[in-house]
């Protein structure tokens, strides 16, 4: 939760802004000593040219294969949305990945390698959501990994998005891989958290989409009912006071349990 507060303290972080660069540096500062790669490139939408940077921290395992755990860290463009800090939408999941890094760091993994991905430019360049001008980071990285053969090694892509809501209800995503969503629910049940998972099933267009399209088993852990009738999503009401450390704990422990179950498959 402290990581969430520190990320939000930078203010709005749309691509091309000084705050965005500060959050990049912040993430890197918490990964010192880890194997970290940047996937940096430029996008050229109608609004102009913007730098984009995916950040990947790699934790090797003994099995041949990769589990990717992802979160986007940017907030909405355009820059005129000066009060939107994205505490839940991007902040909560990016903070959770930093804590998962703490859990993985310095421990020999008797399983698949785990790659943590802070993907960039997820939010649409237009409001409301306009898909062709969104998901730049994951679209670029999925293509890159397809071209170099990495994508064949990915056993699962676990996406975290909007997972800090104090009233936590993770939706079952109908665009995700059914068996992997089932495994997430099994992990939640093992830990006694099943009441926070899959009461509702809805289709989501999210960061996992380019990987689903390439046949990578993917699961989107998302609570899309954020506030009454989703009133906090993409608004200035998406602030830290709407979040709960317990929600972060639930999603984090279920994610790590899912990874352990994948290691044994």
C-alpha cells in the first residue's frame, strides 16, 4: 500500500509527461540488483510522437518456460486531465508487482521463470476508450516476443488491473483462457478467498488481449465494478482512500499461489 501512495504522489502520469518519467525511475529504483530490461520505442498517434517504455524484471527458474505477471503504470492521456492520479487503475497493480518482486528476489525458483512486466501506454490516447490508440506497450512487446520466439516459451500471462478496490470482487473475464481462469479460482479457494472471485462474468479488452490473440494462455485479474456503477473508473475519484491493503494482499497471494500451481502442471 505504501508503494501505491508513493506512485500516486507523483500525480497524473500520462505518456510524454515528466511524472511518467518519474514513475519509470521509481520502478527502476526498486529493482536494483535484479535482471531488468527496458523495451523502449516511440509511438506516433494523431496527437504526436511519444516515448513508450515497457519495464521487465526477470527472475529465473529451473523449468523451461516463463510466467509473465503484468500491470500497466500509465494514466490517461490527454494531459488536460490534470487531477486523475489512477490510484486503482494502474497504481494498485503496479505497486503489487513491486511487492511480488520482493517475494521473488534472491530466491531460487523451483519452477518456471517469472517475468514481471510494467507495460506502458495501455490507456487510450482518446477519451472515451478508443482501442486502436491504446495498448501500445503490450502490442509492441507481443509482436517483439513473437518475432524472436519468446512467446512460445510463455506458459501463462497473468494480468493485474484495478485490484485495490476496498470492495474487492474480481470478475471472471470471458476473453481470458478458461482453464487458467479456473486455476486462479482454485488458488483463491485454497486460500479461502473464493468469495472475492468470479461472482460476475464479463468480457474485457485489456493488456492481455495481444497475447490472447497469439495463443498465449492468459488471465485478467480485474475488478471492473469500481465504486457504485463503476463511478470511480477513469475519474478524479480514483484515489487512495478507495483502496484497501487487504485487497492487495488477497490478489497478491492468489497470484503467487497460481504461479506455484502452474509450476507443478
